[in-house]
C-alpha cells in the first residue's frame, strides 16, 4: 500500500464513525493510530461516555469481529482465552475460543480483574498469541485491545502495575460532550441507534497493509534526538521516580509516523511529537509522591518539559 492511500483509508473510517459518534475526533484519531501501528489503547473515563459504542462503530467500519468482556474479580484467564472441552459425540477434545479471538476486544473495567487475569490478557496483547494446554494459537490480525478504567470507583479494584501500563501504546479519555454535542447526540439517537446502519468502508487486509507501510514515513535524525531528549528529561525529573522507557520512545516514534500519514504527509513534524507526548508518555510516568500524579500531574510535567526542550530547526525536519 502507498502512503497516500492510508490517508484515504483513515478518512473513510473517520467519516463512517462520525455517522454514529458525535464529536470525539481526537479520540477517534488516536484509536486509528493504534490500529495502524498495532498498539493497544487504555481508556480511562466514567461510565456512559460512549466507549463501547466507539469500539463497536470502528469494528463495523472495518468489517472486524468485536467482543466485549466485563472484567470482574472472579474472571479467570480461561474465560477470555478459551478452553479445551471434551466432545462426547466425537470422543475428542475440542478448542472453544474465548472472546480474546476477536479483531477488536473491549476489556471493560480491566482494573476489576485479579492480577492473574490481567497479566494473561497483557501477555496476549504483547505476544499476539495464547497458549492453552500447551498448544499455541495465534490471535487474529488486526488485533486491538481497548481496555477501560473507571477513575472514580476504586474500591475493590486491582490497579495495573507500571510494567503493564507500559504495554499500552496510548492512554486517552472520551470526556463529556459539549452542550451542542449533547443536543446532537439526543437528536441522532431519538428514534433509533445509528449503529445499526453502519456498513464496512474498509477491508481488514487494507488495515494490515497500512500497518506494514506506515513505517516508511521519514523522520529526521534531529527529530529523533528531540524525541529522546523529552524522554530523558522525564528520567531525571525530581518529582518522578521512573521516567519513560525505551519502549515508550519507540511507541511515540511509531505513533508520530502514523499521525503524519493520517494527515497526508510522508514525513514527521515536531507538532506530531508534541501532540502525542501526553497520550503516549503520561501513563508511563511514576511519581515519587503518588498524590502528585493525580489531577493531571503527568500532563503538567510533560507540558513543562516540552516547553523547555528546543525544537529542531525546520531545515532538518524533512
């Protein structure tokens, strides 16, 4: 696939999603970045903001299978990966696939499951495969996990450790709609759910091809240095005990390349990196005082770091 074809592909998906989802263009763009790069998304928001609807709409726009799992403390790893059961008619064991074998999986309230179940999901996200009774089975391609967390109700939850948070490409929030968007939402859903009329506008193979092509987007050495400087400043910041890992810098590079191609360019600009610093880096920061990490503490630190980092001259960008 040529780079300019990716722009047309993502524009069709974006327009299709807009038939159902009111506003939330930035959230849609970030999820498209995750789809192209093969990453996963952590959505932290209160219930009722459209997380499930957004995931379903994107899945239908791509002719992809979609599954939703409500994570609870009694959920077992086999409940999401699948089991081998004995078929009395055939006299043999057969594999019954779990919801993990879907192109788009919504892991609702992932922090309500036990660490054992969380780690089994995150292993599948990283390895793109699961092992059941010694047999390794590949997950479908594309494979996107959208995991949600409710930031308000923390009683009885199992917060994700930093090492597991680091495996999510992006973290974002849907947010409440504006007044105008809220009115449009009521008008749109007054008579029927527009999701029922959504039809695929892209083939899964096209998305796979886009994932193989986007890495050809050019990034100058000056921009690579700029990206690494931002990450290094998080590692020495006095409020942080742990900064951004090399996995995080690679995630920002891939995301910036995908954002550039979505916007019709074959080269990355400093603005691409600036726009994605918080979605990619914020959930990877560990504070010395955990209270400082609440109420936008990570965003505040990253805003200051970006403001204090010299942007490369334009002549060295492309």
